[in-house]
């Protein structure tokens, strides 16, 4: 009975260690994605201000081009049920 408890404790510690490593890796990836998205958004906004509103630029969320002709696009969209 004791051997099972020791093995279970070892397995639990190993799983906890693996989860800590996985969560750290995910935090690093999320931070990098946030940094890249912020940089893309800033480049798109800079291109808009340099070229005016009629110039298509890449969306900060995808590689699609879009025109920022409507001021509503600069506001946050709200989910409507």
C-alpha cells in the first residue's frame, strides 16, 4: 500500500512539474503574440495616418487589407445577443 502512495505522489509531482513548464511556455507564446499584434496594429495605424483614410492597409488582426473610412471602426465592437 505504501509503494502505491509513493508512486502516486511521484507521479503527481511529475505532472505538476510538467504543467508548470507547459503553462510557462504558453505565457511566453501569448506574450509574443501580443507583442506582434500590437506592432502590427501600430504599423497599420501609422500607415493610415501617413497615407490618409483612403489607403488600404493590413488589418492588425489578419493579413487582409481594409479601408478605415468609417470612424466606427476605431471604436470597440460590442457583442449583441
